[in-house]
C-alpha cells in the first residue's frame, strides 16, 4: 500500500529559506506549500489545503512566528508547528515551546536536523490519528452496545406486558367479575399516578403491574371461586 506523505507548510519571508526547505522536503516526497507571511499562512490554513505540519520562521514582519503559532493552534490545537530561529532568539523559542510549539531549529540548520524534526512530527501526527480512531471506534462500539441493551430492555418489557395481558384474559375467562376488576384496577392506578405527577416510567409500570394483585384467583378451584353461596368453615 502506498504511504501517504503529509502536507507541510513552510512560512518564511526569506525566499532562499523557502526554496531550500521545499527542495529538501520535496526530495523526500513530502508535499510542500510555501508562503512568505503569517497572514498568507492563515489563509492557506483556512482554505481547502489539508496542512499536517507547519515549519515557520520566528522573526517575520507584521506577525511573528510565535503569534502565528497561537493563531494556528486556535484553529487546530494538535497541529505540529516547528519554529526556525537564530541563536539570539533562543529565549523566544523556549517561550514558544511553552506555548505549544512542537520543536525548533537553530538557523543555519543542517538538513538532517530538519528531516529529523519533520519525521518526529509525522510520527506524532500518526499517533494522534491512531488515538482519534481508537476513541471513535470505542464510542461506536459503546453506542452499539447501548442500543442493543435498550432494544433488549424494550423486548423484555413488551414480553412482560404480553404475559400480564394473557393472565388478565385468563382471569376474565375464569371469572368475568374478576377479569373486569383487574382491568379497572389498572386504569385506576394509572389515573392516580398521573394525578400525583409521578414519573412516566412509574406510571407505565404501575398501570401494567397493578392488575396482578388479584391474579392469584386463577389457581382457586371453580367449586370455591364460583360457589354461589357462603363458604363452609372447612
């Protein structure tokens, strides 16, 4: 499978630096876009260009590299930004690291230093992408499991309702008065629960379970349950 190289944005007001960095990185098959100002860099970031790494000079007119770093991280906090600086600006570079810069290079730098910094940034970006993919897959798995559990609970609830309805029908078959009484109790329980402003789940539960209070009559022999007269002491 062909490896996809990241897009690198090189920002420097010195055309020689832009050209040399572009040639060096392009020779490593990286996709390179160059610009001479922070303003242009932000416009590129906001455009359709998918920038993966930014290499910028610290000392630039109007907007410095550190200010550009802050603007970039306002758009994408995880984007690796590598700063190029001179020895006299090391304190600025250290401050930039504290503000989230990924790395810095001291000019004039050896080509191998730039390649090493870019490769580290690529590995960092890949690790972040792996983490994002893992979280997305985990969230999707949890969502599917949660939905499956919800579906199972609905199925159990529907099965319970069906059992209650069948038992009610059985009670009505044995004794019409008991069957009607059971249905009536369910309706009364529903109305009372609603009048008391009880939670919807409770109202639903008591509506379907309250009819069970008299369901035990199903097991009473007809000779006792349907006896027209009084029961004997025995």
